[in-house]
């Protein structure tokens, strides 16, 4: 799972992900934490064909059945193995409400020393990450206010040589039963499929990234 990452600036997002410019968007902080506002990229809602749009929303998906925008439970990460049966995510997944979360880097806790040491993960090629997510639009029935929100997808990483080293291990479980989690990067050539493909096509992209793609180490 991921609870902290760094967002690129708006002009960098528009340039790298080939987005239209000139749209006025709310500002977002450079470092994202759960429930903070952050940018995400989705298939444009007003385009009958296909184009991408940049949106700013809460990093913690607000499901359709929520009574308020502030939830008493965490929805900033979603287990990709359970998307079709988890109430908060099954409708966005079935409807193809997939998004790309732009990130310069993300942080994960490493407990190999016996205490938490934050590690930072960048791409070895110097490019930003395109992380897999789901989005939703929720309207407050009392005020009519519209809230955009998103969640970051994760995948079991018990067998990944790098990501399995992150997070505090459960001493009651074996090394292959920890359910260590990893974010899911989408490669540049797969972004259109992720945003506009069928559910079955998108499901094939739910995979871990090879270790050589990462540049990772303790946060200075």
C-alpha cells in the first residue's frame, strides 16, 4: 500500500501525459497524503470519442453510498484482487472509471532493521510514474456540491524481490503469506488501454513491475 507520494507540477503533467492546456484547476500540494487533493488523469467525460483530461480530487475514493465526503474508513488504496466484490470499488471498476495517478516518486516503510525506515521509489529511467487508479464523482445531496475522488490500486507483492521487503512483517505469518502490497505502474504504451479499454483488457495490466525499473533506497 502507499500513503505518501509526490505529484508533478501541472505544466509537467500536461506535457508528459499529452493533455490539453489552459483549464483552470484547483491547486494541489506537492506531497500527497490520504484525503489531500491530488491530480489524476482519466478519459474525458465530455468527449464522445477519446481524449484525456486532468482532474483534481481527494485521494480517498468517495463511493456512491457515502453519507458524507469525509469517510470513517480508508479508501486511498484498493486491493486489485478484490475490485469486483468490494462495495466501494466494484461500480467504478465495472464502469471503466480507471485513471492514471501521476507521481514523481512514492514512499514505503522498510522494517528490515527492526524499525521503520522510509524508502523512496523512483523510476530508473528518470520518468514519472503512471500509477493505476479508480475515480468516482460523488454529489452531496444536502448541498449539491460535487466531489471528485480517486484511489490507488495495489497488488500482492509477496514474491517481488524489492517490494516484498517493504512494510512491517507479521511474525505469525510465513514469508509467502504476508500480503505485502505494491502500487501498479502503467507503462506509457498501455495508458490508452488502461483508460479506454474493456475491463478484461484493463485486467491484463494489473501486474507488478520488474525490479530493474525501480530506483529505490532510504529517504535522505
